[in-house]
């Protein structure tokens, strides 16, 4: 609990600052309006708040980049069966960094918006799979799997398989809806049926 307490406090403070300073602005809650850009550019909350928002945003991107680099280097050393320490690792270090940083750099030169597209698709499908599809599968496997093990705690959600099936249905519906939206199916159907 202690390890997750600080990120929770930072998350709540960030939301309180952003929402508290932007909600009173006319048009701030409309689609396509970035509250962070409003705080940085409009001077809402003072110059100090705009600078703090910029510093916090830069630190968030920097820590994500550092985590990405070290995670991918660790993955590459596992795949290539390379040591993670010592002189052999030091010998391969430039190639590992190049293998980590060069492919995204080349992709970004070819398509500068690829980062935003990846975030969009990752949020639509990756997060939905991670938080909507996998938990019911894990519970199903634990409760109704091949091994007849007794549960260490009683099920917190009653009615057995019905809620788990409902969660799968909701997750599947959401993923299909987001996929149809990304493919332009809804716009196509609107053109056909509304014109």
C-alpha cells in the first residue's frame, strides 16, 4: 500500500490542479480542448502553475522513456541470450541501445503522428484487453479450471458464471465498437442510412 500511495497522491493532486483550474474557463470541457495546453498558454492559474505543468509533463515523458529503454534492453538481452552484467554486456551495450532507439526513430521520421496513433490504439485495445478481458479469464480459470482446487477465499461476486460471462460480453462489445470506430464503420453506416 505504501508503494502505491505516492503515485495515487500525485495522480489525485494532478487531476485536482488541472480540473480545478480549467473547469471555470468557458469552453474548456469541449471535445478537442486540451486542459494542459490551456494552463500553459492562457496563463490560467498564473505563470508558476503553467511552468509546473510543463515540468511535470516533461518529467512524465522522460521517466516513461527511461523505463521503455531499460525494459526493451532487458527484453533484447533475454531474446539474444546475452549477459545482463559484466564485460560481455558492456561490449553489446551500444548495439542494444541502437536496437532500442533506432527503430522508433526511423518510424517517427516516416510518420510523425505514429506516437499518437499508437497511444490511441493501445488505449483502445491494449487497456481493454488488460483490464476487461484478462481478469474474468483468470477468475474463470481459478474457479472452474481443470484442477479441482478449493478456493482460498469465497467468491466476492455472486451468481457464478453469469457475471464473468457478462464481463466478457461487455469487454467484447467495447473492443468491437472501438474497432468499428477506428475502421470508419460507423461513418460509413451513417452515410448509407442517413442520406
